[in-house]
């Protein structure tokens, strides 16, 4: 079986260093809000290129806390609109609605899969207060037009960088391109912990302090609560593991990029389409999506040939049961590009430990598929 993501093999690649990191935490007897978390926050802020990093419990909390922080600071209020890609994982939308804000969905482009920046300005209304861009699949979702729009209309530019660790634009990493960014360190990410973990990066020290307080039950001082906060703290164990993994992130991303180029060069089946090829700086290939009108048949065929795949994602957010059509304030929300992506997308094996022999198996099976 060629696995979509072989976490066991990935972990074995630096197993001794992980054991040392975990042992260090065990010996310290300190498991939350200690030296390991502080060290990782500093290392990750330096890597991303921001002044501040706040470790939290997971990526959804990171997204939520950015917008909750802006609400506590008076920048956002209930009913304000946040422009967001229609083609994203539901966590991006959940964080908006959980804060009493209104998501305004903007279609992606079919070739790039990221939010169509040409459509963003027409989505801006007097209630718009921010734009949340999402570096989905590890692909860059940014150019200067986004920053220009935010400056012109007085909006906050936020990044969902859950899948874009190490991606960059003109030498500046995602996570430092806007006012604040959310990061997920779920185990399957390019930079993954051994459990759930996340972080917020920003140059805004005031926002960082509000987020850190909110994530600690709303408390800056034990048993005194400035905000009605939540419990969202990175564990010392995960911080120690992430510090090890961070050292190898660029190297691992380079392996992903080499594998992606192999796929681009070798996948020739006319039934399969691939997204546009971006410069390596702009894509860290968290996933490698391919597209097929006969997606389900292709997935069954690859499974029969012992090649693991996954659909990212079978149902778009605006069709999920938790968001009724009435929520979008239109009788029937139609997002044809997003719906086409979700009907045809299939992610094939992509990780820094996929071997050349495995890559050849994947390509051979895809090229042999017919219907």
C-alpha cells in the first residue's frame, strides 16, 4: 500500500530527537505554559518573520481567537462581514460564525484553486471589516492586490495558514503577509505535532496579548479574569516536538516539491487535470490535488491498486448541514467553481517520505486509469 501520508515513517526519520524532547519535558515535570512553549513561540516567530507568536490548542482556536481578539479590541463587532474563500475547510467558516460575524464567500479560480482576488472587491460592503485568505493545499493565496484592498477600505487582512507552513511570497513567509495569521499543527500538517496544537502570528503586540489572555480563560493574573475566555493552550510536549520538526521543515518541503514536479512531469492521462504549477516558493504541497470528472471511479481504481487517496473535501461549506441555505441570506447560494472542485478533487500520496518506487506506482496507476 502506498499511503497518502505515512506518519509512522515520518516520525521514525527523527525518532531519537523526539524521544529526547519528550524525555526533557517528562524530567522537567512542567507540562503547560513553560519553557518549551516559550522557546517554540520564539523560534516560530523568527521563522515566520513576525514579532509575536502565541501557542494555542489547535488551528480552529487560532482562527477563532484572532477574530475574538479583534472584537475585544473594538475592531470587529457582531454582524460585521468577513470575506473568505468559498473553497476552504469548514474550520475557517466556523471561526467566523462562532464570533457572531458573517462569512461572505468568494469563489476560487479553477486553475489556481485559491480565492479569485479579482472578485474580492465586488464582495466588499459597508459592513466588511476583514478578509481571511486561506493557503489551501499549501498553495499561496496572496498578491499585492489583497493588501491594497485592505489599505483602501480599512480592512484587516488575516491568513489561514493551517496548510501553508513554509510557503512564501517574494521571500516573505505566509503567516507574516497580513495583520494576523492562524496556524494548525495537527499531526498531518507539514509542521505537525504529536497531538492537536496551533498558533497565532502577528506583529501587533496588543492583539497578541489579548489573544494570550483569551486563551488562558481570559486571565492575565491567576483567578482574575479580564475577558470571558477559553482554555486553549499548547502543551509543553507538543512544543518540544515542534521545535525538533521546525529544524527540518524547509528540507521536508523541498522533498514535497521534488515529488510534485515528478507528478507534474509524469501524469499524462487526459482524463486527469492538475492545478496550475506555481513556483516552488509559492507551494509547499501540503496536499497534491488532482481532478477527474469520474473521481469516485478513479478513487476505487487506485484503492484496488493499493494506492491510498483522500477527497479534500467532498462537501463544500455552503452545502453542510450546519449551515442552512437561509444562513447565507439568499434563497439558493450557487458557487459553481467551488462545487466543481469539490466534485472532482482527489488528493494523491504526498509527503517527504514517499519513495521514487512508490511515486512510479502512483503515476503508473493514474495513467492506466480509464472509464
